[in-house]
């Protein structure tokens, strides 16, 4: 089960762990193909070349292994999709919920990982 985006996909718990182990900077957007999530995926695809020091992935919210995102303490109060989580050296450094525009996404990426 994967999202129909042009992004790299998280497809299993094992791959999730491998991504965090092999990349210092990671952004994972966990959502569905809906109106709040699609603009985030589009922005990620648009800016991925500018942030080649950050691994950008999507993760289907309804995937059985999505509990790895949904059950994070940083996501405990989240009510809207997508859940977007930023990792540095395998640790959560930021998390956002709901639709984010390009400026908001860039702001978090720059704050967490530099421009």
C-alpha cells in the first residue's frame, strides 16, 4: 500500500528504520490522497532538489506500520492530516499537523536542517 505521489514512499517498518539509520535529516509526511495532504506532497516534490541534504518521504496513513508516526508523543494531540514529522539523526525534532504551505514547510526545514 503506497500513496499515488511522485515521492519516495515508506512501505514497511523495516524500511522506516533503515531510512532513519541511513539519513541524518528526514521529513516524512504521513497522510492520504486528500485535499489537506496533496498540497504538502506537491510542495515536497517541488522543493526536493533544493533540500538534497534531507530525505523526503510519504507514508500512507492507513498502512499497518503507520503507527510508527501516529503513536509518536509529538503527534499525540494531532487532529488533522497529514502528520509531518522531521527527524535529525533518528530523533524527532519537529512535527506538524494539517495542511502546510510552502513557506511553512521551508521554515521548518530551514530551522531543523539549514537551508
